[in-house]
């Protein structure tokens, strides 16, 4: 496990006086990981229920795929340090809203808003924040709908409210975002401004294609 490697590397560099504190922090982060994994699974299960219901009622699935990720202890510690915050599981829970993340890839733009509406109106999910980068794209051309919802996780002895970041986008938006991420963050050389302009233009073309595909689907469905 990455967590065990992180723990062994950290504790190997520590003094005897610090080891007990590091061990406590390590197990706190293991518990934190379990908590956020549980919250992500609850959201994924609910998304699967919606997808199956749509399939039964309308003979099609609105969701193409669902992926989830939980930030590693290394990433959490790095983000806390960057923000100048206390290095603890409690601090992470209080200040970081993106420890658990889910990416939902839909077929059409209308599906995005339908799924977002269903999630935000659940009695036990509390909508904390929503950012619509579809109607208001980022300067780079990035498009997606971002939500943060508080999810109740019932443990053996208590109930915890856990934030989960949900990104909902179409297949076309996901295609552009994945390649743009690779170009921007996975290459060693900086991307020249003229190529960034071209990426922005391509994002607009893909967005137009998205809407045209949705229009074609609606016309065929009307027939």
C-alpha cells in the first residue's frame, strides 16, 4: 500500500521522540481514508440506482461511467502544509473538501443537469457548493459541473457528515479534459501560448459538437 510506504519512509527519518506521534497520525489517516471511501461508495451506489431507474423507465442509461479517487496521505499532508494548516486528520476533515472525489461521465449535457438535480434534492445529501463550468467555462476552455455534497456515513458508534466532490461531464468534455491535463501537467516543457489558444478553440468546437449530438438524439427520440 502507498500509505504503508509513506509511513515507513516518514518514520524511518524520525527521531524516537517523534515516532509515537507519527504512528498516531498514520492510523488517524487510515481511519480517515476508510471514512471517505465509505462516503464515495454511498454516492456511487446512489448514482447506480439512478442510472438503473433511467434505464428501466426510459430505455437508456444517462451515465457512461463512474470513477472515484481518495487523496493519498502524502497528498493530504502536502495540501495541509501548503495551506499552513495543522497536520492532523481532524484538520484535513475541517479544511479540505476534495479528499473524496467522484467523476461521472454522461452521454449528453441534459443528463448532467438531471443527475445533479437528483443528487442535490436528496433529503440526506446536503449541497454545499456548486460550480457550473459548462455555462461558464474556465479560461482554458475546461467544461464540467462541480458539486460538493455532504454525505452521512453511519459508523458502528456514530454518524459522520463527509464532503464528497462530484465532477459531472459528458464523454466529449472528459476527452478534452483528460488530454489537456496530460499536455499541461504530464509534459516537461511548458505549453506555448499559441497552443493553449488552439486547445481553447478545440474546447469550443467539442462543446458545439456536444450540443449537436444532443439535438440529433432528441430528434431521433421524437420520431
